[in-house]
């Protein structure tokens, strides 16, 4: 168990070493409010990521969308610079969620075994659950460059996950400030996902999309036309018990809203009860020093099920611990349930940024969309 946690710490700390680009600093990135439109509400899904996997015969490749599509509006490479041609680079049947890529397409496609590496061939041991080699580790842009972005109009809008509503009752003080144009101070406290790991802006590649926290802050600034500051205290490899030690740093920022986002590293061995107690301790200590502060608790995305170092059973238990803490002044952003449903419809390789425990650009946008749904009225 200790070894499992340490491996997660090495992975996340290594990835968190680079300083992410903020939205306003990204060279090619341009803010567009529709990119923060909740995918479960909108008729159009924008830039959904697919990693096309070749069939056993090697002649075609296939990928799946979250929803059946009425119309494919465009398919581009992950950088956004290459536009692919319908009927030449890909084939699609109206009302289906599957896209087929022919052998001579310009779209990147790989055999499934290309996402594996020989045992002991990588800096971090990522033994596949089936024991056949290791999961390919993507330090920065390795998965991003294999993925393709699909924008399409939905043929149906079936999404069974209960998504968060606009939190007028849970977050009245924060929302009152936003709605009246007063400055709002946000603090983010979490692990490497919250440092921005594997967003293309963090990794220094086109389209230089910022991570979820910068997307959220920029969206709030533009929507409410007010100053929204973000203090990010997240550190890669950390667990919730470390978060308790950061309370004084959180309070120094005089936050109106604290976003707490742990769970990925905790899942290498910490019980749900211990996790829940740590989150409660953070909230209690912050409130004792800053009683007007409100909170959003993020139930983390899922890690790769093929990586046995993570205890997959703990993710929904952590979510339930967080849900039990929701009272006036505390809201839940349930990324766990969102990721569970997405992985029923897509492969982990479609959504991952590093192969094991980080989101890609699309995943960071989904994080930002869930948080935006809580803080921006539909």
C-alpha cells in the first residue's frame, strides 16, 4: 500500500513540475463561452476527444462518441490546425456514435498494443492489470498527439447522470458577489489534476488550452464582468491529509470560495472514512478562521482501471463521503459519476492525458463545465 502511494506521488510530482500557462498567456488559445457550455445540456458537443484504435485486420480504425450524432460538424487533430474530410478521412452513419477511419486516412490511429510498453522500460512502473507489459505513460503531449477532436450535433440527449444545478442555495454569498459585480477570491487546493497536468497549455503544445481552474476563472470573469482571482495551492502527489496542513495558506488568500479536489492519490490506499474526515477537518478549520467562506468539493475523475495501483472501489466511496458533507455553504461537483458514465461509452484512452490518472484537454473542459454549471445560471 505504501509502495502504491509512493508511485503515485512520484508520477504526479514529476508531472506537476512544469508551470501551467494561464488562459491569458496561452499563445493560440482563444476564450469562447460555448466551450464552457455543459455538454449534457447543449445540442452540440465541441471538441470531444477520440483515440482511434485499429481493428485486428489493421485496415480500419474505430472510435466512439459520448452520444449518437445527428451530424458531424468537424473533425480536427488535437492541435486544432488540421481539418479532416468527411468520406475520405472518416466515415459516419447518421444516428450512430461510432466513427470509422479508413486505412489511408490522415487521421492518427494506432493498434491497441501501441499503448503498452515492455515491462521495466519506463521511468515509472505501470504494470498493466493483465500483467502483459506496462501502460504507456504520457508525461506531457504523448496521448494528446494521438487523439482527435470531434464536434458534432447530437441525435439524442440521453445522459442519466444527475448533474449539478445552479447552486443558489448552497453558495449564496459567492453568487451574490458575482451577480452584483463584486470581486471574488477563489482558492483551489488539490493534487496534480488541479495543478493543470496534461492540459495542452500546461504541456506547452497547441491549442494551448488552459487547465480547468483557469478556464473556470476566465469564464466567471467574462460572464459576470467582474474580477475573479484564483490562488492555486495544489501540489502533485498529495492526499487529503496533506490538505489539512495547508489551511493557514488557504485563509491567507481571504477566499470567498474554496475548491477542494483530492481523491486520486488517496485511492492508492486511504479509507473512505479517513478521506471524509480529512475533508471535514479542512472545512472546519477554514471556517473557524474565515466563517464567510463557501466551498465546492470535487469528487475526482476515475483513474485508468487497467492500473491496479489504484483501488477503483474507493472512488465512489469518496464521492459519497463528500456528498454527505453538502450543506448550505458547501456544494458538490461530482466528476466521479460523470467519468463513470463516460467510460461506459468511451475508452479510457479517449479521455486520458497521461495514460493513468490525468484528464486531457476535453477532460479539463468537462471539469470546467461541471463547475460552471454550479456557478453560472443556465
